[in-house]
């Protein structure tokens, strides 16, 4: 259905952002996902986040693997280059793209099949390398495109639409990301746009490997009673650690927050993350505490959401490699090819 | 002289022994224990001969093991410049008891056995047709050194000193190489020189000079002596590669490591330390090629280097590169397959898996370097071709070329040469209103224009995917649209034919109905075999193919001959299959000559196989002539 073009009529109330673009300028093709799919809400949140961040769409590259979630980059940011790669391998392709041009913003979109099963290795290694990116897993606990098999994030005891009970332990992507050294780790829910949009904004502004696990119910195959990834279940068990406002360095801080309940974290680019704490003692700059909190609350059957961890001074892969500021894909012949005289010296050393 | 006494019982027989004599043309083989430090001593021996102005080819034949298993080092000495393996051994340096019997059996009649005579050996049981030279190396070492490690390491240097003396190598040559080798570690020079002298003195005192001699010559010229993997890595630097993603695997590891070394030298700012390259040791071969594809999509020249098992793992991404049309370069340093196969032995057995990598209908350009010089040239070329053709280019080395030092033409570079970035649509072209459709065949050569991410705010963006799409990169499952795209990819492969290096013809001195096709590391042994066959009155036109797809010259060559031998180093005659399949050739016309035991093909093997076939042919034609 992607060949259906959207009407380009601009509603007069669609206000332009600081770079003169309206929300429509951040949209993509018409989604071919099922009506009510959580993934479409995530696409809308990405559009909203980029619009609010005043991002020039062409400065962002969107990459994905294979599956329902991985189709979504076609449905947002139509003026960005996109790459729908192979199953489970988005992280390596994104890593290569990032090495080639460090100046673009990289958004990786994946699913629970793509990242927790076939792609678990690449998920782990791109996080531990500190690739500067925003990595979103649209997590519905089910293989949708092949009609309803359990995925590796399905909870033990969760029931499939056909009534089969899952006996395998789930893979906890957020817990893994924390252990693997991701420098921004969050979880959200596709049904909670108020929580999700600021998290995406903060992740995009974050310098380093940012991971967001978004529980995104599959309306066709995993939204029934007995599923632990249904809209109802997630709403009932959602235990947010904080609510986030992102204030870019250009914005004036106008909102007053009650002292004591608010934590401010200034990121590398100058943006300020204002976190309204829900449990008073939650500190998202403490990785170990984040892991402990996650494990303890999960044991109670809660789904912990919010900004779980951020290292505002994190490094990224280019720092570790020491690459030049100029993107590698912009280096010219003279930067790259040492020339005939240097080669003659090499010849001499080989005689 | 205990060793002389050892020989006494056989003295009478020894006086009748045949004795090989040769100047600057023989084969020396060292049998050692892996991890005993022999490799650098043996390399010193080979390089000393080279410095005497005599061409050598040295091959390390080693096990998949760090310490303990048998390893050999074979040095072909040839003033005539035959640098393939000849076959047979004229002087065996038998330093490994594990392989003693087999090593002795491999010596040519009249050849020489050099061994450590510290422990008495029953020489009467040995072959009567070889000459035996014993030197008590362990005893000499034990007397001279107290440290066990020194005893081991200097034993190797001592035998180099002894052999050099026996063959007539100028001691000054050995000594200057020791000086070069330990530049910066000067304290090691003196003890090494002493060990050399120790070996030389003992040998001259106890043993007669051999019938094999090295004499100063001027047959090396300006040639360089280098490993193919290092040459390919240097070619990648000159070819403008900036991203390397790799996973350690024998025999390709040293290619990535050499790339690191050359980048450190040529691509690192001496003041800031900033690098104009990015090298990532990935978690596996799949991630390696994924990184390469991502970087290629985003406009950086990128490569990975691997061997057969890695090629197996990379299949899906190679198909993506083919179908989504993304530049990538893969260096396949081939080893013995299938499966883990013989990881430290050589073969040319990835031809078909590389040519047709991935599911669905695919084919990929391959380059076949014959030696390190061509590794350099083809590496640099591969990056131009990858961007020009927007697809994966395979550079097909093998362990023999990759991990052995070869004497070859010096590297050359034309400073006027520019990197060919292919059909890239720029910001200015898009701004000026250029019509862009990612998969439109604008020029009729099957190659479409591409844009790089971030190029323009509103024009030129497209969605890259491995699924079927129309010329404007929009998802489509329409049959005619799919077929048109697949046909365009075929047209692009036709375009590739004109860009692949042309074959090299080596015509026979006489008109002949017989031809031979060969490629890659087979070349030097093939040339020697052709010379030998010609001397025996067997004339063969020979063609070295340098890449795939095959240009018309290859098919014309086959058409112009009644029979064509296809010489290669795998079991299934993979190049022959590729020629038959792609050229629509009658298989009966192509006779396979196949060596695939893991050791590099020898001139004798090729000569024997072709002679045998020609004999058979002569008989057949003779039989046919009868009424």
C-alpha cells in the first residue's frame, strides 16, 4: 500500500517549527501495518520528536532490520535516507554507516524478533561499542509478519492467541543494555505518547549508544487476555520511574518544578533533561541502581518504564577510534592515497 | 668428529652414492617443530640467497597449531626465475623427529640430508642413494648456551650458518641481514652473529661442501619480496579504503593487521593522532560484512577480509549488496575447505561460492591476482570497481599468495590517478533540478545513479531495501517491474566485463591445437611446466584469466583450440564449471588438471598431468587413424 501517496495539503493550523517545517514534513509513506498497531504510534512519536527538535530530516539516516517494526522507517521522515537491511543485522549496517559519516543522526529501528533472537549478537555488540545512535526496539513479544509465534521477549507463562503457554525465559533487552554499557537506556509504551516523545528526543540528543525498548502491543496476535504485552496488561502494570521533559540549549527554561522531586541532567550537547521523579529515590545516573531497581520491580510483575539510565558524559565509537572530524566519506584523494614517492620507499623496504 | 664416525659403516656404499650437482637451481626444505622459532631463521636463509642476487620462492607449510606439530619451510632457488613449487627436495634439513622417515623419503636420488647428529642415528638403515650430513647441533648449543630458550633459538641460527657455508653463501650477506632484522634491538645482533659463525665454523671443519651451490648472480633486479596479504592491504590504502571491518581467521588475519600497520603509517596525523580510517574487529563475519555494506551505502570505501568459512557466513549480505546495489570489497584469502577443512593449507576452492554468493539469481565480479604485485593493483582497482558497479567485488587471494613472501614486480602508482567514485549524484546536481530515480538505467549500461544520505534537504532521498522495488526505489511486487530490474542487473554484469582486467596470453612457440587456462597462485608453477613441456616438444598456448565475468577473449581462446586444459587447485574444477556455465562451452573440450591436497601445486605435477593426458590423446588419435 505504500504506493498510495498522501495528500500534500497542509492544514493551516500545522504550525512550522524553528526551521520552518510542519509536522507533515516529517511524515513518510502511508503505513501498511494493521489498524491500531502500536508501531504506528511509535512512528508518530518519532515524527513528533524530530519536529519538536527542529531536525532537518535529511540529516538523519534511519535503518532497520526485517519485520513489522523494521518496515516503519518508510512511514516517517520521507526526506531522510532509509535502509531496510537484513534480519537482525541493522546494528552492523548502522555501525558502518556511522563510521562513514559521523555528522548524521542515526536512528535504528528494530523489533523483538529482529533484536532479541536472530540479532541478539549484533544488538549486544553495537551497544558495547558505543555507536552514537538511537536504537528503538518496537517490542510486541510476537512474530507478527509470520502470524503469531512467540518471540524471545515473550514472558514465561504468557499465552499465545491460540492458547499456547510460553515456557521459555524472556530476554530482557533493557537489562542487557544496562549491563552492556549503553549510555542511555529507557523503556516506554507505545500507548503513552507523553512519555515516549521526550524519551526519543533525549535519546536523539544523547551522544553515545541510546537504547529505548518500547512495548508496542500487536493488535492482531498479542493483545488478548493472558498476554503480558497487551494494551490492558501494560497499562495495568506500568511502573514509571520518572517523567521527562527535554529542554534543548536554545530553549528558555520557563517551567518551575517543585524542588526535591526533580532531577536535571545536562547532556553533552547542552540539552537539559528534566526528570520528575516518581519513586523519590530513583537516580537515573546510577547504572548499578538502575539494574537493581529493574530486577526488583520486574520480580513483582511490574513493567518498569521511563529514563532508566543516562551517562551524560559518555563517549562514543569515534572517540575510541580517534577518527578525524571530517566524515570519512568526505575525504579526498590527497587525504587517502599516499602517492608514488611513498610507495617507492615501501618498495625499498621490501628488497 | 662423531658424525664422521657415524657414517663409517656405510662408507663404502657412500662412495658410490649419486651426488646431485646444481648451481642456483635447487630445492631446500626445512622440517621443523611448530613454535620452535625456526620460521625467522629459515626466512633469513631464503633472504640471504635473494641478497646473493638469486631468485627464491619460500613457502611456509604450517599446521593449525601454535606449538608442537610439524611444520616445513620450502625454499625454491631458481636463477631462471621459476618461483612456483617444483616438486621434490634436493636438500632436506630434517630437524623434526616426528616426520623423519617421511622427510627422508621425499629427498631426490643424489640429494642431501642434513640432520642433528647429537643423538646417534642408525644410518645404515637409511636410503643408500642420498648423501648424509650430520652436525651435532644440540651438542654445540648446549656447550655454547646455558639458557634453554637460547639453546632452542640459536640452534636454528647455527644451522643457517652451517648451510650457508656449505652452499657458498657469502657470510657478509647473512650478517647484514641479521643487522637489519634486529635494528632497534642491537643487543641481539652480537649473539646472533656468534651463532652464525659457530654453525659456519663447525660445518666447514666437519663437512664437505655440497654439490649444490649458490653463486652470486644478478637475476633479482628491482623486484620486491613481500606477502600478498600485506600487498593487498597496501592496495586498499592506495585505493582509498577508509573502513575495515574484520574477524580473525587464518589465512586472512594478516591482511587486516597489515592494513592497521599501513594506516598507522599513512593515515594517522602525526600531531593530533587523528585517523583517516576506522578499523573495527567485529563480533563475526556477518557483522563484518554488515559494517562494510553500511559504510558503502554511506559513501565510504569499505572492505572486509576473510576466508571460506567467512564467505559462507556473509552470503545473505552479499545478496543484499547485489540487489540493493551497494559497493563492497571482500578479500577472500582461500584455504582448504569444506567446513573447517585444512585451515592452514592452500586451495582455490571458493570460486563458485564467491561467483554465485547468496540465494536467488546473483553473480559477482571476481579478481584473481597472480602474486603480491597484482594483489596491490587489484586491491586498489576493487574499490573503483565496487563504486563504479555498485556491488560486491571479491579479490580472490589464497594462503599461498597471502601468507608467503613472493618475489615480484615492485608496486607502482601513478600520481595522476584519481579514485573513481562512480555514478554519484551531488547536492548541486539535485539543486539544479536533476531528475533522480535510484534504479533508473539512465545511461543504458545497467548502472544507476545513487545519492548519499544527507545530500540534499528535499531531493535525492530514497529507501534502500533488499525487497523488490521499482526504478524509483518504491516497493513493488509487480512481475514486469521485478523482471526489468533483474535484467538491468544482468546488463550491469555485461558492463563489468569491460572493466575486469583482461586475460594474459602466453602463446606457444609453435601453432598448436592445445590450450591451457590457469589463474592466481598456480601461475609460476604453470610457467615452469609450460617451459618443461615445450622442451619435450609439447606446445601449449596458455591464458591466465584475471577475473570474472570472463571477457570474450577467454571464450575466443577456447574456441580457437581443440582441447583446453584448465589447471586449478580444487577438487571440483570450479573455474572450469564457471567457464562452462557462463560461456556455454561443451564440457568435453575442457580437461581439468587439479591439485587440491592443500600444498601449492608443483610444476612437476602439472607437467606430468598434461603429459599423461597428451599421451592419452596421442593414443586416441593413433587408434582413430587405424582402419
